[in-house]
């Protein structure tokens, strides 16, 4: 079985096109429902077609291009950038905004704090006894 593709659209239009006109045209063509069009033109990826062969997907993308809209043709394992929502194949870096995904994942984790830091915070908000009654503070 050959790989299947999806056509994903997130509101990208040709540089000289009016997004409102493109939006109306896509809705008139039945490519986008009103709800999908709201999502896409807010910059969030919408899957327009799935289960396409590469050939079908490219044909679909060309059809959209004639309506001044740009979609991404992606294999099933795509994801959206957490910062700009641009849909893309898995990789290390966002092809749109350049976000390094590994760094973003690191930043999203809560910072590791020492017991002393937590105790200091508790002290600041009035917990005088803080954590001193337990095991000795580390760090
Ligand atoms: Zn991005």
C-alpha cells in the first residue's frame, strides 16, 4: 500500500490575494465549510482532504492555487507548530517561524526547583515552619 497524503490549509493565501475574497471563493467552491474557514483563517490548520495519493493531493493543491489559496500536502504523520500552528512534517524546527521544537518542549516543562527554593517561597507567603520539620533541606 502506498503512502497517503492530506491537504492541510491554515489560511495561507497568495501574496497579492485578498484573504476575504479567497475565503469566499473557497466557501463557494465547497472546499471549506464556514466553520472550517473560521478555523483556517484564524491560522489554525484544517484538513481539507485526506487519504489522497500523492498525485491526487498535488492536483488538489494546484486547484486551490488557482483560487489563490496555498495548502500543504503532508503525509499522515504531520503536526502543527505549537507557536504559529503551521502544519508540517515532523522535524526539528518549524519551517515557518523557525521554532526549535526540542527547546519549546523543554521550556514547556515546569522548572526544576530545589527544596530550599520551595521553602523560601513558602516562607515568603507566611508559612513560617515551611519544610524544615521534615528531612534536612537539600541544595
Ligand atoms: Zn512555527
